[in-house]
C-alpha cells in the first residue's frame, strides 16, 4: 500500500487530501473544521480527518507533498518588492513575519504538524503543476488539453499543456503581474467585495448591468492578443506594491474611489461588473481556442480559481472548440492539495491511470460523514425534537411534501463536499417554482444580498426539458451556466424596462427562484450513481409536483463556512429562520424545537461587520 498526503496552506483555503494506491480516499478544507472562513493556516484538522478516514497514522504515510514551491514564491515576492521599492515597504513588512516564521521552514512546520512521526521526504510541485494535476488526473479522459487560470502561483498566473495517460506536460505559461485572476479581483475590490472571497458576488452582480465599460477596460487596462495572452497596464493597479488592489489612476478612470463594503450598489457598479465579466469571458474563450489549435485535443480540463467562474466556463463550452470539458470541483487552492497527491502517484511514481467513465472524484463527496447513531446521540443531548424515518422512501416523501409547501429545508446527508459548492450533502433546499423563495432564502436564511442568484439542482435525465444544454451534458459540480429554455420562460409582463436590482421584481420562468435576470442558471445535474438519497428526493419532488428542479444553496450563513457536522447544522438551523432540518434520517421542524424563535435579521446583521 502506498499512502500519499497532499497539503495546501498559508494562502487561501488550506486543505488536505489523501490518495491510497491511486484512489482518492478523502479530502477536506480546514475551514470546515475550524469554522474560520477561508482558513489559511496549516490544515491540521483536515490532515487528521484524512488519516483517520483511512485508519492511518502520520508514520504510515509514504509521501507528503505541498502544493507549490515556497522558495520560488519567495523569490517572486522579493523581486517584486525590490522593483517597486520603496513604495512596497508596508506590504513587505506585513508579509515578511509569516514567511520568516513559517513559510521558509515548511518541512519543519509539516513534521511538527505530523506529530514528528513522518520522517520521509517532502515533495514540492509547482503551483500550476498541482492545479494541472488536479484537473487532468481525476478527469474521465485518456488524453486532454489542460488549462489553469488563477491569481498567481510562484510566477505563473496561467498555464496550458497536455495530459496523456498517467503524465501531464505543461507547455507555456503567463507570468506575474499579468493575471486574469488578479484583474478580476481588482474589480471585486473596486466594487466593494472582499478579494479571494467576493469574486462570485461580482459574477452574480454582472447580469444586472450593461457592459458599457468594456472598451474603456480594453483601451486602458488590458491589451488582449489573439491567442488570449495579455498585458496589464500596471499603473492602474496596486497589488504589486501596496495593500490594495487598485491605484488612484484606476479610480480616476472610473470616476470614483472604490465602493465601501455594505454601502449602496449603484447601476454603475453593476455596469462595471458586467464589463469585467465580459472581458474575462473574451480572454477565456481566446485562450481556449489557442490551446485547442496548439494541442489538437478534443477534451479540455480546467482548474485554478478562474475556473470557478461558471459563466465563463459556459461560454468556453458553448462557443469554444472543445467537444468535452471537465472542471476540477475544488478548482481553487484547496484543489492543489489533491493535485499534489495525484501528481506524486502518477507523474513521479509513474503509476498507471485508468480513467473512470464519469470521473475519479466520487462526486467530490470526500469529507466526513456521520452515522444515524452519532446523529441521534447529539440530538438527544441537545434536547432536539425529531422524527426518525427508517427508509429512504418515507424520508424523501416527507421532505418532498415540506419543500412543496414552500418550507426552507436544511439537508445534511453522507460525506461532506470537497470544494466551494454544496452538492446535495450540506445544502439548504427550497421550491424553485416559488416567486418569493429567492428573496426569502437570501434575506431570512442566508443573511446576504438580495441580488445573489440561487442554483438549481435538476434530475440529470430531465435537464434538457428546462435548460439549454447539449445532449447528455452533465454538470454534477455546479460549474456551468446554461440558459433556461425558451418554452419555460414567462412572457414579459410589462416590467421589462426595470433597471438594476429592480429587475428582481420580474418573474422570468416556471422556476423563477433559480432563473437569474439574464435567464441563466448555474445548474447542478443530479444522478443516482453520484447522489443517492439526494437523487431520490428530487425524484419524489417531481412525482409530487411534476417539477424535477429545486433550489440548492450551501448550508451556511453569510460570513461562515459550509457546515460539516450535525452540531454545525443544528446551530445554523436554530440561528436562522430556516423551517426544517434534515440530518441523515432525522427530520426536525423549527416550531417544535426548544427555545425556537424568529430571528431579528437587522439585529443579527448589526451584531458584527460582514464584508
């Protein structure tokens, strides 16, 4: 037996992944255990979980890999600071303590975290090698082009190459400071959202605006070549030398300073979001076309933080030259931990690889699970009142009826998802047919901005009845956007002249709660093989209502990570205005719980600052 542990840490979304004899056994992000969103510290809890899931001790590991080369990254930081000196002094002083204390001594740090039991070597692939490995090795393809796009690794900000059999070969890269991920993050910052966290908010805001600033962006900020490569005019940015993303020149170009968090979102912010989204899609599509011309491949694998831009992914799939697309579900830095472990197994140890018909990531359900007995013990200790359902038929029928009655349902089943999306294991569910559900779930349950769209889960064999996808197109990881079919749309009711957030008032389809203002939806296809009980729930809901679509959003509230344990779920259930909690085979109704009360949302939001 060969056991390989992959680790990502110290930047964003620390994680650990365990591969045993080439099989992905476990993977999880540290934030799910510590309850600190985007926890960047060494993933001690995630490592402990991965080892326990396989019954291993640290000394049983054969290899441990870290997802990038710290010394090469340190070289890039020093060169950048020297290039901008003395302007980067404050940023330099903020970054150095962590480097001098931990990052430059990673082997020592990792041995300590592994309780001194691991005495073998550590392996450090390059950052984009880890991304590329995470994209190709779990994919269902024997061979494919590979494209990685993110903020920055050591020096690379994007790379492409080929994967064949058990080997990957990267052929070209784009280098810092020219970065599509950092460009998008600069606009995230400018529009008042948190960098490395709020990019998906910017993407969700874009359809409310018009892309009227595209020419301005292309004239001043970015020079895009036909092959998708580009150069940024660094005079407009501050991320090389400062503590912010954008410069005064940037602010003058757009006529105002950055929006302060929690202040009003204007139509101008919406137009800016629409514009940078359009530019991002153009770059992604041009790069994809170039990669296909160079590699001649019909399949494409994507990873890196930009691969979480599901709108851009949909453009690449629909308008690009590739026949098939597979995206790493944990496309950001967390996925680097998995890529590192698979890189060691296949690339360095030259172990054979047999692609799975779907993929080798088990639906990305790689986190902890809890038995009925564990759940019962916790609920009894809390004095919770519940009904226990002995079989899936009864359970799913009961939950389907609650959903059809427009109840908001917390749903915790099986192994927790690896990656940023809830995929039906740690989800909040609702009736997609409801005209009020988007607003209710955003404001009363998630405590977040009302403009944020919700994703639909849809039975895989019914997806084409509701959404414009290609035949047999699967999207199990909620990483593709597709338009709602024309026949499912509702004719304009006279409100088509609405602008900005007023567009939320208009009903757009038969499933309005999951139809964004541009008639798109970020779809998750649900099949029996990957999703088990969740698939049975959707089937029961369709049987009851005739509709195979429900809302699926992550089980958390704003500012917190997705829940992991039954205890996390029950706390979140009691701290929100959620109606129902389902944990494995236990159903709890809010009004029956001890100390249940209506949550004052304004008081909640005023209790702490949320970015």
